[in-house]
C-alpha cells in the first residue's frame, strides 16, 4: 500500500499541469461563447490557445503520462514534462512562441517514445500510435511556424483519433478478428492521411476525404470493437461500452457534419463540428477508458458506481443541444449548452475523484482488517504454544 501511494505521489506533479490546462481551457472556452468571466492572469492566453490547452496541455500530457508509465525508462517522462511546462506557460501568460515551442518539444519527445516502443514491440497498434504521435508533431510544428488553428485541427484530431484506435486494438488484441478487418481499417487510415496531405492544396477535397474516413472508422469500430458485445454485460463493462458506442456515434456525426460544412474555417459550423469530435468522440472515450486506465497510470483502484452515467448523459445531452443551437442560430442555447459541457467534465472529475477516495478508504480498511486477523491469529498461535509448553512441563514434572 505504501509503495502504491508513493508511486501515485511521484506521478502527481506530471498530472497537475494537465488538470490546470483543462480547467483554464474550459474557462477560456466559456468566455468564447459570451460568458463574462474574468481572466485571473493578465495577458493570459486562455482564449487564444483554448484548443492548444485542451489538446496539447491536457490530452497530450495525459496520453504521454500513460505511455511513460508503460516504460521503465526515465527519459519517457520528458514528454509530459515539456507539455506540462507548455500548459503552465500558457496559463501564466508567457509569449506564444514559448508556449508553442514547449508543446512542440513535448510532442517530438513523445514521438521518440512511441517510435522506440514500436521498434521494441512489432505490433500494429504500436506502429499506429507512433504514426499518431508524428501527426501531433506535424500539427504543433505547423502552429509554431504560423499556420492558423483551422489548418492544424485535423492533425490534432488524427493524433487523438489514431491513438484511441491504437488503444482499442491493444485492449482487444486477444480477440480474433476476421482476416478482412485490418485491411479495411488500414484503408480508412490511408484515406484520412490522403485527406491531411490534400489540405495543403485543396481544403474542400481534403476535409471531405477526412470526413469519409471518420464515418468509415466509426462503422469499423461499431462492427469490430468489443463494445458491441460488452454492452450486454453489467457494471463497468456495460458503462465503458456505452461510452464507446456513443463516442463512435459522435465520430460518425462529425464526418457527416464536416462533409456538409466544408471548408471549415470559422463560424457556428466550426464550433459544432470541432466539439462533436473533440468533446463528443474524444471525451466519451475518456469517460469509458478512465476507470480502466487510471488505476494503471496512478496505481489507484477505482470502484465503478452507477453515478458514472450522470456525466455521460450530461455530456451527450448538452453537446447535442450545442450542435443544434449552432445550426439553428440560438446563441443563448449554445452558451448554456457549452456550460453543460463544462459541467459534464467537472462531474466526471468529481465522480472519479470520489471513486478513488472510496476505493482507497476501502483498501485501507481491508488492510486494517487483514492485519487485525493476522494479529489475532498470531496471538492465538502464541497462546496455543504456551499451553502446549505448560502441558509439557507438567508431564515432565
């Protein structure tokens, strides 16, 4: 138990910048939808770098921590260290060049970690994660050298989406898939890569290729992922499956909305499409994977509770309202729906934290009870030994 707590505390400094990034990222996002919130730090770039805080400062750091835990090499922790410093730099209002350079450095180091892992373990999912990391590097490099965020977002989306695909393949690697399943998946990945490259020449064609890849990947996941079977179970497996299936639905919807709204550069359609992907798809994946991955990352058990469904339902309903409000021109509904999105994430954080606390208290109580049983057993054994000794002395006398 002491070793577990020690490992958790050592990893906490790497996780704190990610927590601050998601809080300030949501704060800046709410200001963007017309909430009159103060900026506690002068010249803070919580609004300008809302996307970078969420993708690089929060999601990138958490993913880098997860991969570093899986490696025994100390240098694997440099990736979340750089992205964490990037998040802190953004939060306190340092210059954009410093912030973006730290994010770029962190993503490059993360790519080195994933490439090294793929060289050590020749698996399809490790190679896919390495390619996803290179997409993150590309997006961060484009942003650092002056590309607009609208020209970067699909590289970031590829990083997150392919990382999720790789993790689903890793978790399902013991399941035998049909021989045609992997070629179909590879075809969707090639289609998406073609779309990314086409963005440099023709945005409309590039985004439509990416949109088609999103829809096809969603169909592939619904057909071949374990979630379709696990939804018939109970407890945590059903909850995780529900999160995943809802996320796959958002992925398919993102593809449809993107194909309809291209070229996606600004406006309400920009808000709807991006949040359908980054909130609907990505955060549904986080909700579903957190009770499974967090115990491994933090060495802290999490006990599933039915209340976990609350943040899933709140996110799904508020995001659906936000997308509708975007396309129907309801700015007030859009603003309050965005607040609902933030509330869903906060509810997730509170529910998960409460589950961690309860699990640790239960573990301590179990250890205490076990020690009491051991002590009682030892005392009983000592008493029996004394009685045997006294009995032997009497016979000897």
